[in-house]
């Protein structure tokens, strides 16, 4: 094709290093992908102004609820509380100590005060929520009631993120990837943030086990984390959940080091045999994956991205030219497109 003549469009996350004239491009495509993922996360990560806007929003909503129910307590959880936001991430709040029917009184109050430009009350869901966006705010707020799970899980998540620094960039990239394809909302059958995090952790458990056994057999030596670059891990994730995972028959367990088991009958849905099954590590009777009724589309997106990345890694390595930035081009932009702002 005419790929040779086309001036390579530099994606926004590489603009800074390109304009600095950097030329330290590794020969290995996966390592270049690793560097690129870090540059991408740097580009989309919440800036201080964004964080402040989310925090202000949490305060405003909490004050309204407090004015209606003085004993209530409003707590942020999820991405906003765990520093896992991508641009446009929702803010999740849970309200404690309110009487039955508070969901209706609170939503009526927001409406009567003309504070919202959008509001939806999903009262019939398994977990009833108010979805709203305050006037002039870019963020949607999801308010749920008396769900202790979110904030408690947050403590666990923050300690895992601290002990395994590769998780955060991988998770943010995958969240972005899913949101670009409208596959990131649990209530629309996609893979939500929490479920995606559990899938990343499970993949890492299995990858690490493979590396440890290779180390024991003397096939690799030294610190095994050097084999866990983000390019390799992203490909592994897409390979497992796009191509290899048997959705119909397998359940992901994350306890005691992580393993795959036969999908138990309590988690089987005869009407939807191919749903993702992921046992909640904090409550083995809950299946985190069962809401993802669009998992076939998710799986296809992962499989396609895996194929596209491999061919772009090959292209990168075949046209490699002494680490010259101008010729290197982007691998990541083959599966991610980002507006330049």
C-alpha cells in the first residue's frame, strides 16, 4: 500500500518526546509498546484541576444529602477514590444512614432546585442508583445506598495497587480501550472498572506463576519482574480474554494465589452460557462477571486488538532504523485513538 509515503501521524502522547528529539527507541517492539503505554497514561492521567473538580463535586452532592438527612454519611468509592480515573470517569458515591425511600426524596430535591442537567433514577436495579450530572459539570455521579462493599473493597484495592505497580497503567489503558468502544458500563452489559481490575489481577497471578516455574527450571534468571513489561502483559491479557479463555465452562478464582476452576452450577445461567464468571474474592457466593451480557463483543474487541498489535509490533521491528524516532511510529495508536486536547 501507500504506507511508505504517508507521513506518520504522531499521537498526542508521543508529541512531547518527539519534539524533544528523543531517539531512544528500543529494538524490541514490546518494549517500545511498554514505553508508549507509560507515555499514554501520563497523557490521560487526571490533572490537578480535574481531581479538584471531582472532589468539589463530591462535596456539593454530599452537602445536599446532608441537608436532607442530617445523620447521613456520603462516601466516595471506586475510581475516584482509588485514583483510577480516565477522562470522563463517573464519580461513585454511596450514602449510609438514610431511611427507606430516600432515593426518591433526594432525586426530587435535586430536580426541584434545578441543580441537574441530567438525572435518571434506576430504582428497580439490583442495586438502585441515582445517576445525575450537576449543571456545568462534565462528570456523571452514581449514588447508591447502604452498599458497604465499595468502600471496603477500596482499601484492599489500594494496597494491591501499591504492591504491584504494573496494574495501574494496564488497568487505565484497558478501561480507556473499553470506554472508546462503549463496552465499559456494567449496566449496559460491558466490563466495568472493578471487573476489569479483577481480570488484570488474575492474569498477573497466572503470568507470575508461569515465570516462577520457568525460574525454578533455570530457563530464566534474575528478577522476574523484568519479564513483566507492560507490552508483554497487555498482549497476554488480550490473548487470554480474547482468544484462550473458555467462558462457557471456566470460573476465575483469585483466592490463594489464583486459579481457574470448573464454573459452578450456582453461577451458570442456562439462557446465557457464555457469560464471564469471576468469583468475588471477598464473597464466594457472588459472581462479579455475571452482568457482562455483552462479553462476546468484549472478547472480539480483545482478540482483534491482539492481532492488530502483533502485526504492528512486527512492522515496527522490521522497519527499525537505529532508534530513529521519526521512523518508529506508534504501535499503541493502532488500537487507541485519542483526541489531542
